[in-house]
């Protein structure tokens, strides 16, 4: 199967599952802000690995959400089968995606990194020159 087709299927599966999550009645899912970050469907379309993230959740909450997602797997597959016309509706597996946490951690590290004084003074001089140029125009 061409890569572009598989990429379109991945995007569509992620979109449909994100919409279907709003209708899940399980309190473990309903009470949280869950984002489907991506989806990876196998080449034969039998399996789909769904990556999700949760805003402001600790390790225990993530485990409970994952249990809730597996509990709602039948409902989600049914919604997927109704929305997308595939020969086989893929079996869903769920994986927590901690990319947002990693990004926030890297951002903190960059903020904490100290800039040498000579570079800092060069940056200040460059900013002053840019503001002078803007005033002249």
C-alpha cells in the first residue's frame, strides 16, 4: 500500500476516534481532556496503535484512562467501522504519548541554560540596532 494512502488512513482514524471519544460514557474518559495525537495503522489494516495524551494527569490517572479506553474499545471500533469504509476494522491498542511533557521539559531546560555575557551583550546590541532601523522607517 502506498505511504500516502496509509498516512491518510492514519489521519482519518485519529479524527474519527477523537470525535467518538466525546460520546464515551465511561467516567474515566468522560471526565478527562484526552487528545488523540496520532494513529499508526499496520500495512494490512488489521491493527491500529492509537497515541493519546492527557492534559495535567499523573501516572495513576493515565493508567485508569488507558483501562477506560480498552473498556470502550468495542464502542470505538464500531464508530470507526460506521465512519470509515475499510474492508477490515482494525483492532485498537492505546499508547500514552508524552511528547508534550518532553517538550515542556526541554523548554524549561533551555530557559535555565545560561547565556554567556558576551553573547548576551551582542544580542542586546542587535536588538537596539533593529529598533533604531524601525524608527527611521
